[in-house]
């Protein structure tokens, strides 16, 4: 590949966007094919009446360094507002009690969390001590050790003195939101990555940021502008059907024709990637399906008046898990627009929307006294059946690396072997890694490696 190499990126989600921008900044001629009419992948919005609705509630953490770098490259970093320090209100419908997980503003990591656990009234004093001991032990777990990926996090918690109440009222609150799976099934390695990166390594790593605009305005609009500034060609609404070899390059076939390039980045979900990537490039591609899918369900409610005086809150002992106030970001001109986000939503995903609406609205009324007298102007459900792969113990063995057997075909996506959970940060890291692989090939003379390719299907 030369400095003027042509690269096709298949997929305009965060992985594809980050790969495309980094490749263009490295001097490549980049073309992006995206089946949807927009950029952003799973992070998108749609209009409903006066609202602009995000399909799922996405938050950023300060430890999402690569995602923040992507936003900076798109001149969109100012569209996220971070709290001054990690501060999670935790609501309990039993008596309306409120606890907080709030870090120290001045102590260095990991001492910054001592006060957060000490003041967490959802646990008894002895439970807080045990939780602090387990957190310290989790900080010593190497998330990059393959052996730790084979251990269910629930088993590890029991071995470290965490009873069912502590698991439910602390560890589940964190793990379900971060990994979209119950602690009993979750990979210890991925849980350790979440806790270490977000809570233990840097004092500000877990500070929560919320987009001040709909997700389409965070990723799609700024992404298109960033593409235009760099000369990246975008074919939105055009689905790729196949990848073939052509001499020393590749041919991408779409419904409208063929496009030749020197290399291709496959940045689509794992099931789609398994269909697109030629067998000669990834003989083990059938194993990617073992990653499975995990759903998220959201109830969106527009009340005629404010019922929640917090920007967001976690919830214990309720069908509600997390609530977010998205009134300003959605453009709502009246009342208050809340989103109840349910991760690890296996029991919810196939339920009728009316049943989800009824159960969630009842739970919100129990949780928020003001909601009992408020009028519901609109309430609807969005579902993400394949929100993430199933981040269970042993899932790492099914996550492929960036490289395939063909140097001109590389993989990206939060499902690949990033070492991170399936998050926006993981997606961006995978895109940067894919771009770096192709740029490195060029730096050492990628053409010298083409003799190892096997152009067979």
C-alpha cells in the first residue's frame, strides 16, 4: 500500500468512523459504505412529535480517552457535559430513601473512593467494609490475563466475601449497566476492566458525561462534517454484499456496483462480519456467532410536569434500573422527558410494549412521588435486541484480533479483541487499532506482504 492507498471502510458506526478519520489523517483515500442513511451505528436518534429520541441511553466516562479523542477530531467534544466528580444518586422505592456513590474531590486514586463506599447508605457498615476489601482485590486482577476471562464474576465475588445483598445493591448496579449482563454470568476480566479503568486507576476516570444533544447531533452531523473536511467519501444507505480479492487488492460489491481498493476495514456487527469476510481471510469466522447478543430495553416517558429533580439516578429493588432526564437534549418544549433504561433485558425484550409500559410506569410512580399526580403525555418503548454481545465468562476466546490472514482485510468493532467491554469506547479503540494496522503495513512496505495472501473463497 502506498501513501496514496485506497481504503474502504464498511460500516459507519463509531468503529468505522474512527478508522476512517485516522486513515484519512494518515494520508489514505477513504471511502465509507454504511447501510443506514446516517453515521453513528447503534447511537442514533429519531423524531417523535416534538421530541428527538435516542434509541438507547448512552453515557461517557472520563476514562473513555479514545472516544473523547474521536469527538475532538470531529469538533464535537463540547457537546458532552461531565459532572465535576463521580456522583451517582441511588434511589430506593422503600420509603423513598436515597444513597449516593460520590468520590472525593481531592484525594488521589484509589483513596478517592474510600469516602464513596463509607457513605453509601444502601449497605450496612460491615457490608461497606467487605465491599471495599473486594474492590481492592479487584484492582489486583489483571484484565488482560486470559485465565481471568474464564471466571464468572459472581463466583469471584462469593470467594471474596460478597453476599447476595452486597452483590445486588452495589456490584450489580455497576456491572449490569457497564456489561449488559448479570454478575453471575459476567467475565471477571471485563468486570475488572470496568472497575479498574472507571474507578481505581484515575481519580476522575469514572466521572459521568451526558450528551447535551441527541446522539445524531453528537455523531452523525459532526461525523459528516469531519469526513467532508478530510475528503472521505460517504455512501450512506448503501449495503455491502460481498468482499472479493482482485489481484493485489480487494473488491467490495454493493447493490449499485463494485469498488476496488487496496484494503478494507470491516467495521460491522459480528454476525454481519462473519457473512462478509471471505473464508480465506478468517477460517474461524463461524465461531464469532458464539458471542451471541444481549438486549437493552428503554421506556420513554413525557410527563406534563417535572417529577425528577436529578439529571440521572440508579435505582435499587425496582423494575427500573437507571433513569435519565433528557428533557433539554430532546428539545421537549413542555413537561419533563425521562428515559428508564433496562440493561440485561432478556425478560423484557419479547414482552408486549403495553406490558412494559404498564410495569415501568407503575414502578416510576412508586419511586417518584411527583409522578403519581403527573399526567403522562406520551410513553413508548424502544428495544435494542443486539445492543451488545453477551459478555459472559469465556467470551474472549471468540473475539478476533484486528488482523485476518489477508493483510488487506482488517476487522473493527466493539466485539473484537479490544480488551474492553462492548461500549462506545471499545468501538472507537477498535477503529483506531484497525487504522493503525493498515498504516503500519504501509510504513514497513505493505506490498512486500501481499505474497502471503490466499485469494480464495
